[in-house]
C-alpha cells in the first residue's frame, strides 16, 4: 500500500536524486523501533498489543523486517503507518514527527547536532508523555484537564489580587504572567472540552508541555515574590 500520496522531497546529499521521505523513513526506522519509542510494550515473543483494535488482550501485533502486522485485525504497515494511527496524524505529519524524534534530518537539511542538556531533558519528557498517551489516554486526559483547571484558578486569583493599584506602582511579575497566559489556558481547556478525540490526541503533547512550563513559571514567580502559594 502507498501511504505517501506521491509526496517527494529532495534528499540533501548530492547524487541521491529525488527520494520519498516515506521510503527513507521505511528504510531507516522499523515499525518495531517506532513502537518501542512511542511506548508499546513488546513481550518476549516479540509481540505487542495491537494499537489498531481493542481490547487486544492477547498481544497480536508482530514485527518483521521493518513492518508490523496484526494477526487479529490484519492492520499492517510501516513505522509511518503506526505513528499516523497512534497520534491521529496525517502521514506527512507522522513522517515529520519520526524525523524529529529519531533525529533523521530528512526535512530540514541540517546536519544533526549533538543535543544540549535542555534538549535532552525535553526529549525525555516527550518520550514519557508519548508513553502515557499511548498506553493510558483516558487517565492522561483527565490528569491534564485537572492541572489546567488548577492553573486557571490560580491565574485568575493572581489577576484579581496582584493587579496594579494605581498607575505609579510597579506591576507584579505574577500579574504579567497571569495576563500573558490566561488566554492560552482557556484555549487548551476549550480543546479538551470541545474537540474530537483525535484532535485532542494530536494536541496532547503541546498542551502538556505548555502546562508543565507554566507550572514551573508560576512556582518560580511565587518563590521570587515571597507570596505563599
Ligand atoms: Zn489489530
């Protein structure tokens, strides 16, 4: 089956001509590597619970060469197909995702640089977020919703209490933080309340990252301002 829709990019090293990124990924990253990276558990027989049908109580997804196949629902394909399904992405988005997560450098034509500590830390955070999402979407969704509600309550409180009293007083950093991020918090809540399941899943990582960074900023600002949280 062709998942590429004829999408082609120019390979960055000379002499390779036009190669589909989908073919490149298929050659470089096996479905099994993608399954492991994104948190599917592979048992000692080399099988995983199928991501395409559920419940798959007895693991029926197996891996051979660079492909997967489910012996129960007959889903089959390569790493891109698997990631498309896991995160409700379009094939090209899944290809970009794999390209970024495995550092293949197929899209940006940039040589892959060694990671900084911050990037390594973010990557670890991202791997854990992916695993949570793939293995326990219901709990992950609930947890992130509660964290967003808490942030919304705190920021609204800050907005009420810490606002400038008159034009000459210096504006509290906490107040600026609240004003700057309240819209974003509401936007994320809106997505979780009103979007379809697949939209929520494809936005999950961004929301989680936004929430985690905001929690850190709030804590830092609270300690700096000496206000008890
Ligand atoms: Zn299946």
